C-alpha cells in the first residue's frame, strides 16, 4: 500500500514574497523534514499493521498462551473418565514455530505431552514426547488458521491429533492405537 502526500510548492510561495524569501528558505527545510517524519511514521504504522495481520493469520499464532479446561478420556478397556487439562503454547516470533505442553489428569490416568512444531506451506512437522511414559516420536500433518491436524507416531504407537481454535476456545481431540488410552476430547479456554 503506497501513501501519496502532496507537498506544497515552497519555491513558488517564496518567489511571490521576495521580502520573506530568506526567512521562508530557512523554514522550508524544517517544514520538509517534519513532513518526511510524518510520512515515515505512517509507513511504519502501515507495515506494522500488515505484519500483525499476517501473524494473526498464520495457523500457529492463535495457539499462543495458556489454556485450561476439561473433557473425557476413553480407555482401551472401554471405560470413560472426566479429565482436567492445562496447555501452554509458545509461538515463535514469525508465527511459524510453536513449543507446546499439554498436561491432563483424571482420577486414575494422567499424561503429559510436549511438542515442537514447525509450519511451512500449509504443512507441519515436528517432534513430541509423552514424559510420564517415556515415549517420543515425530509428528506431521496440516494446519490452517484455527485448525491443526497431525499424526504422531513412535515404534508401536500411532495417534491422530486435532486441534481447533476459535477466539478464546480450543478443542483438542486425540485418537490413539497401541496404548491404554484410546482417545481424549478436551475443551480448553484461554486464561
């Protein structure tokens, strides 16, 4: 976006008023430098606003912050339990990387997931670890503004993860194979 500012023709005004010519010539550089400063500030504001809009539209930017809430887990034996969770996401300055931690606990079950995700051209790639069981692996998937879908894998383990963010609300869904946790569905709110 270009900003066009019409500058007054100082020369023509000075030529019309010969008695003030010397005085006007002294003021012209000050006036001109003031106008240049205003133009520079306007351009910085426009560039800053564009950068903020771009960051807000990157898929990972909306994750930033601390979230907490509750949901249910499904165990492989068929049981279901209520679960409480807390999540933190630290998004990199350019909006293309996020470091996340998700801790959940029910009466008889708990897990803690940590991940490092990078975004580029609609795709995400990264690593994850579940610290309470000492399992780690890779993840890959796709992201769009407000939506992230990934598959986490490790030897003998596969899980599909979905994360949907709308404003101050985030829904996390996990479906897994190869563990005692068959799935989880949690709704979190930004703190």
